[in-house]
C-alpha cells in the first residue's frame, strides 16, 4: 500500500507492506501537495499535484519522480505567470511516459468562472512532450479506456456540470459529454468496468437540493448513462471507485 500526504511546506510519501515500510519527506520552499500517484514496474513512484511559487498564492502543476523508497530523482513544474495550475489525475502511458491532467484557475479562491482544463504529457525522463488546454473545464480523473484516455471532471457554466471526454493518446478528442447541465454535478473518479462500459463517481446536487449527494454511474462507451445511484447525507461525495470481482466499491467523503 502506498499513499501520500502534504503538510506545509513538505510532501510526505509513505509505503507499507508485509516486509517493508518507509516514510519519505520531500521539503521545498513553496507549499506542495500530491493528488495522484502511480507506481512503475521497477518500483519507482511518480506523483502529480501542485507546488506554490515563493512569495505568491499561485502554483504550478507539479510532477515528481522518486525511486522505490521515495527518494526524489527529478521534478518538473508547468505553469503560467498569471495562472494557478494543479494536477488532480496522473496516468502511466506504458513506455511512452506520463500524462498529468488538472486545471488552471484565475482567482485565489477558485470561485470565478474562468477555468481551463490542462493536459500535459511527459516522457519517462520528465521532459514535456505535448499538452492541451480545454477552456471552461477542470479535469479531476483520468483512465485508459478503449485504447485512448477517458477524462472526467466538471464544466463551469454557471454551476459545476459533470463532464466526460474520450481522446486518443495524442490528445485528439473522440467525444465529449456534459451530464445534467440543469443541476450541479462533478466527476471525481473513473474506473473501467469492461471494454465497453465504465463507472464514474463523484457528487450531484439537484437544483432544489441544499446538500450534495454521492453519485455513482455505470456508463456505456459513449458516456450514456446505463445505471445510476445517489446517496445523500451524511455522504457528501464519492472520491474513489474500485472494480474487483465484478463488484463496484466507492469511497465516500463528507
């Protein structure tokens, strides 16, 4: 089991197993956090998230690569002078490198409508290879699906509307879908159920509701809803989904 935390201004990577346990603290001048983590076949780790720039509230999209014991080997940051960038999802692209996805915000409290979805691909050595921006969305989840990359998150127009996009491994869009544009919803996690179906999990809030509900959907290959479940208070949203033995397990948060 491997997990990550952040405590200002350090990042903490932890691992626990039957034969080995370790903690790695990665200090930096700016605050940093890891939102996604992948493990390579050789045991090395790659984390994606955000690192603030010294003297400002704005941050850059952050990618850190460590050895199997969490010792930093290299790091890369991607950002713009006037934006606040953060990665929420990370994929290992086989032998091609990594793909980090997230969003760019324009204001400190992240409440204004000016957001942009960010997709940044890196080589195995951490060099930026290609990137794409999608206006008006924030990407919260990414998985491999049907030979491409399935992205999930939300669109700001004017509330959070659940959003899906399937693209190829070079960033060319195959299809996009908005979910419940009249309500407020957000996709926080994705998992492939079969070659032609997938599961999304996140949060949903009807126009007349006061509180968010956990939201889980089984969808077809084009993002069409096949089955749907909503779970109200005290569940605020579903933050992770795992497929095992044909069963669907979601992790809830309030």
